[in-house]
């Protein structure tokens, strides 16, 4: 059903490490390099254990800005489920984490998930442009989960 290819609106950006005698620094994002619709309103970090999968899921209105730095490595999978997109039915898969530090902007309607494919836990930072469950955590969560549907076409191996 899905074919390999780029996905409209998904931005994968290599991150650059700035080093000196004290250590290193990486800019996770800069507002002046983001589309206004992707400006983050919160941030969180998650740890994923070796072999574990997060997702696949999608959002109706939210864009995610995911940052993969390691120490583990992840297979990141994205599917364009937006019928009006020029890249509808494209799938993109790539490795990210300790071997390739990247940030990824995932627009609404793009199904996404990742698997820790390393032998150590990995960290992922997310800086979405919507508050989880809205102001005061009183709104419906903008998330469509696919991982529990045995008929789902979205699989991360």
C-alpha cells in the first residue's frame, strides 16, 4: 500500500555539535529556522529501552519536533496518511540517534513511530506545537494510536 519516498512537510535536519575544552553543545531547534506553525509550546524527554517501539500514532492538529541524540539508535518510520498531500501513501524510514543526530518535524496527519534498535536505552526529546491534553490538561488528547490495531498497515519491525 505505501511506497518508499519523501513526505511533504516532514523536515529532517542534521544537528551539529559545537565542542570546546568544556565539552559540547547542540542546538535542538531555533525559532528562526522553524515554520511558524511548528513553534513548540512544551518539551519533554522519553527513554526507550532496547528493542522497544513507541507508536505508530498520528495527530490531527499537532506537529511534533522530535530530537534523536542517543545514546541508543532508532529506526524512525513515517507514513503520509493525508489524502490531500502530494506525497500521500509515501513511507520514509531512517536511522537516528547516536550515529546520526537529527531533529524531525512531523506534521499533522503523518503517522510516526520509532524502535530502539541498539543495545542501550535511547533518549528522544519532543517539542510539540500543542500542549498535551490542552491548557490545564482538560482537553481531549490529540492522538490517534495505531499500535494496538492488529489490522493496522503501520508496522515497525
